[in-house]
C-alpha cells in the first residue's frame, strides 16, 4: 500500500492523499509515476522533474509519456527515447527494476538566464505491484549522478593529462637521447677528421724528416769524401818526410812529423766511419758480393793487427781453417777489424781469440749462420752498459777510456754492416770467466734473393755491386 501513494486516499481519505502528494512533489530527485499500460500514461510528476525537464505540470498528467517526450526534449541532449521505451517494457515483462545507462540531460538554470546546468542522470525504472502482484505502475526516477560523472571525467582528464605529461617527458627524453647521439656522432666524426689530419701531418713530417735525414747523411758523406782527399795527401807526404825520402831530418822534426802522420791516420779512420754510417743511414751502402776463403781474411787481419797486439803484450790467436764464403769480403773484414781492435784496446792482459764455428749440421744443407767469434780476457762490459752497446757515439767509462782513442761509432757501424750488408747479426755476450765475447752470426753464402729492404745487391763479373 505504501508503495502506491495514489491509492492511499482510498484508505486514509483526502488529507492523506494530499500529504502523500506533497511529500512526493517535494522529493529532491525527479520522479514520474507512469501507468503500466501501452502508452505509459503519466499519473504524477514531482516539482524536481518539472524543473529538470523544463515542462509545466499542467501538460503532463493523463498524457502518454512518449506523447510528451516524442524525441529529445529541449534540444540539449536528453534521455534516449528508444532506450527508455525498451527499459520500461523490460520492467513490465521481467517485473524487476531496470537501471538505464547514463544520460546527459542539462537543466535550465533557475535564474532565468536561459543557460543550462550540465547534468548527468541515471534513469531507474521501478515496478509497482498491486495486491495480485501485477505491475500497475512504474516509478520513473532520475538519479542525479552529475557529481560522479564530472568527478570521473576530471580524474580521467587528469589521468590523461598525466599520461600526456609522461608522454611529453618520454618524447623529450627521446629527443634528448637522439640529440646526444647525434652530438656524439658529430664529435666522433670531428675526432676522426682531426685524427686523419694529425696523421696526415705526421706522415708529412715523417717523410720530410726522412728527406732531411737522407740529405744530412748525403751531405756528410760527400763532405767527408772531400776531406779524405787532402787528408790522404797529408798522411802520404808526412810519411814521405818521416821516411827521409825527401832528405835527412833531425830528431825533433821526425817526432813532429810522426805525430802529424798518426793524427792524420786517426782522422782518416774517423772520417771513414762517418762516411760509412751516413751511407748506411741513407741506404746508399754498396754491397760487393764475392767468393773468398775466410782463412785469407783472418790472415790479413792478423797481419794488420799482430803488431798492435805484440806492442800491447797480448796474444792474438786466430783459428783459421779454410772456409769458402760468398759475401761482402771488405765489409766482413771491416767488422772483424772493429771487433779485434776493440778487444785489443780493452784488454790489458791475456789474449784475444778469433774463431769460426760452422753452422749447426741440423740446419739442413748449411743454411744456418756461421758464427765468427771474437773474445778477449779484457775488462768486459757490465750489463747496464751492454744494453746500449750498439748505439752510436757511446763509449763507456773505464780506466782505459781516455787512454784509448775512439768515437763510439765502431760497434754501431759493425752491427749495421752485420745486419744490412752481411745479412746476419752481431751479438754480445759476457764471458763467464771475464772479458767480452762478440758473435758475428752471418750466412756463409749470400744469394741474390736474400735482399734487405735498404740495400739491393746485384752482381756482374767485373763491376762492383751497387745499390739500385
Ligand atoms: N771488447 C771490449 N771490451 C770492453 N769494452 C768494450 C769492448 N768493445 C767495446 N767496448 C766498449 O764499447 C764502447 C763502444 O765501442 P765502439 O763503438 O767500438 O767505440 P770506440 O771503440 O770508438 O770507443 C767502447 O768505448 C768501450 O767502452
Ligand atoms: Mg771501436
């Protein structure tokens, strides 16, 4: 009974009905009471409904719902008519409440400004039953869910704004990353260019340096050559005088001339070394290949150095078995002469020993190197000094240093000759019993194909070999 205020009058009289009506009309939410017939005749409407829909009370009761609202009222959206009909029919058929989807239906402002307030509604249709359980009426109620919808919109807007901000940041970061990558690429590119330029300059400087070095060496070689001619005259003519071939000399004159001749020879030795060093460094060292017996070379060296050894009270031992070689005889002799004269200079007592060890048999047909060994019982060379032994202009401190003349070019030159002309090497090792041991390790036979980078040897029957 309470469900149907309009039948209450039958029970409680006029005043009760009026009370219910007033109550109904004062409801804060919009209500319509519809008859459960085909046209859903409106039987009651409350004030809130009228103000929400902008309709006058007089127009409504007794009319079918869809007569009053044939389409979307007010033109500002509205409750979907077909949805409403479906919902109402469902209520009648299924006899249960039906909650419709959200509807936007703005209501005219109360201030008569002609404007509308944004409103969202959720229509709810609820069946009203009679005593027999038949659906007699339907309460059509509009739930105001504006707050809820606006709040949801706001959150979703905020969320999408947040998402937008995140996306913007991501975009920004991506752009930044791309910019950095680009910068890095450009920097690498710049670095590459700088490096290439630096390399080019280095190459240029190197080739200029090589040119200058070659020029320097050539200059020294030709200058030295020019010096050699007058020096030979000085030596030759002082010898003529010393030997009194030009007439008798008194004792003082002879002594002085002997000093001139000695100094001249020393100077010639220096100049010859300097010429050889410059030639080797300029890659202009001539190579003369010939066949000879190593024993002959050793005999010649003995003739040259024997007297010096005797004068020093040293014994010079040569083991000179016959051994046929094919190499640059003069340069081999020069190397050995350097080694023997060093040994004589830096040995105060004992002996200097020269011997040749044949290449080890295992090395197939004598392709291994012949070892020509020059060793002495002299002052030796300490390990520290031995490291720089083959550097140019190096002479080591010892009590013999000032007594023995030298330029410090001898071993440097000998090593160069050993490697570049004789195609082997010159090595040093200290003797355990004291003194030094130099090993000239060279091939016995140099074939034309054994070319070195700097010097190319060719041979003709009569002409000396020259670099091409
Ligand atoms: N057999 C040796 N025993 C000891 N010291 C040596 C010997 N040979 C060379 N040296 C040391 O090596 C230095 C360099 O030798 P070298 O290049 O021939 O120059 P130089 O003979 O003109 O001094 C010598 O000054 C000397 O100190
Ligand atoms: Mg020397």
